[in-house]
C-alpha cells in the first residue's frame, strides 16, 4: 500500500522532473530547449483600438519588465469606460454589479497571482500581481480581495457606468428569460432553442472525432447575414424603442442593442516576450455579461485564462470561460508546445478538445466561442479561434507586435460564425 509519505515523495520526484518512461513526454523537448529568444520582443493580444500596444513595445525595447509591459495594455482597457468587457464600464452581473477577474504569471520569477469576483476596484490586473508580491497566496476572491486592495491603497469606486447600467436595464427588461441559469449546454436535459430540421454534415477535419452531429444551418442564425435579417430587424427595432425609453443616448442605442442581442464576450489577454527570453502573461475581464453573481470564468484561473512558462512560452484566452476551464486551455497549449507542437497546432488541438467535450455536437458547439493568443519562447506566435467570425460576422483577428504592430487573422478550427449564448 502506498503511504501518504510515499505518495508525497513520489510527487516530489515527479515535480522535480526526475521520472522517466511514460512521463518522459512531460519534459521539454530538445528542439524547444535549443530555441533562442527572438532578436526583437514580441507581444500578442486582442485588438485594443488604442496606442498601448505600441507603448508597451517601446517599454520592452527600453528594458522594462515583461509583466509591466503586458499590464500597460491591460490597464488601457480597464481604464476605458467605453470598453464594456473589462474594468471600469464592464457589463455587470445579473444583479447589476460589476465583478472583475484577473490573473497573471511572471515568467522570470515563476510567480503567479489571481483575483476573482472583485467589486469596486477597477485595476484588477495590478491587484492580481499584488497577491504574489505581498502575500504567500496565489488567488484571492470576493470581499477579501476587495479589502486587500483597499488596504494596499487601491481606490474603491462604482464601476457601473451610466451607459452600462442602462444596458443592464435593457437586458433585464428584454431578455430576462434568456439567462445563464440551467440547464446549461453540458446538461443532458438541455434543449436547443433552435432545434430543427436535419442538415448536411459539416466538412471539418477534427482529427479523431469520428462523427459530428449534423447542424441545421436554417434553424439558427450563423450570423445576421444568413436569413435572419427580418427577425433581427424586428427585434432591433423593439429594443431601440426600449433603449429610447430608458433614455440611452441616441448615439449609444445601437451599440446597447447589440450588447443585448450578442452580449459582450471580451476580456483582454496579453503575452509579452523580450529578447532575453523573459515572458509574462496577463488576463483581465469583467467576465460574461449578465452572469450569475459570484460566477468565476476562466480569466482568473491560472492554467485556463493564462499560463506562462518561459522555458516554453505563454498563452491566454478570451471566450467561453466554462469550456476553457474544462480543457485547462492556456496550460494545455503551453504543454503541447513543450512537446514540440507549434503555437498554431497547440492552439487548434486545444480547441479540438473543446469540440470533443461535446462529442462534436454542432448544435451545441455553435454557441461556443473561444480564442487563444500564443507566443513561444523563440518568438513564434499564433492567434487561434474556434470559429472564423464572431456572431456579428466580424472576422476573428488578433494583434501582434514584433517590431511592426499589425492585426492578423486568427487560424480557425471551424468555418462559420459563433452564435452567442444565451440566444435571443
Ligand atoms: N472568458 C471570459 C469569461 O468567461 C469572457 C470572455 O472572454 O468573453 O469570463
């Protein structure tokens, strides 16, 4: 019988990487070990619409810490009240309260920090770092994390902006039956609100998935351009009238209606690598719009929303947090790169695992959305996405800066558009 003591010492051996045989694949492959850091720093992130990526890049050129550079980009989004997926102005939970999640990993010191469900504190990316800088913990949540922030000098403030409050009211009035309460899609009792007629089998290479449950393209909007215009137009008109009634400013009404039809999934992840081979990653979000109070997604989970091991690389995520937690997405990607996968292959393989978790049932998978941002220690990078476009038909893209700052299309696993859940 294995005693607790034997078990612990076996764990220590494994943790020290001293095991052989079946565990050998956990070792960093020689090809990855022999990689040299890039000649220029590399940053990968989502499209931010501001100058912070260029500024962060300059910080790296000037010798700044990789996590400081990553956080510079996160802070830009947290401080922008027009970004409804993060920080100040983030869309609230179903009770109208903004709850923020964030985590980070500092490659050079191999430290990690995380906060979840934090109210009233806008810069949670910095708060996550303070957890490892000032405590011997890694993760703090809720009231305790808020108190910790205030003790450290962070200002308490109301994060619910007037615009976000009115959007929440619009959601409450219009969509109250389409919420995040169960049964969820992983529940056998779940019923597809758009269940319909049989449909052709999609031709998708899922490497090892024997069959996909056929999707009925006529039963659900792939995106607003495909046969659903009349329904969406009617719904939009109704919501616009309600938005006017709620005194949402005319120029914001259409954007507010879009938040109801396709609730924001946003989040920002940044991975930053310098020429010394130091890498850090950070993720920050207000999570799913209209989520249940206390719900944590993947963004504060080290290994799901963000994972960095500078022997190998760094990855982070935006999208369906629940699905990403179940495949430990960011960690899976880094481990696959450790075994020799390229960033793109590692990202696509992790997306396949999400698809596999639903046995390839496209009637459920169409409601999922997932993007990963990935950089390997040699500077090779990728942005990968479950679908080619988001629900509004916008192509999935990411930003890379490796001397030139540019937007690139994500590599996509499935052709078509995600359909946001809850549906309208
Ligand atoms: N991943 C985030 C969460 O589940 C949301 C998002 O990225 O859109 O909280």
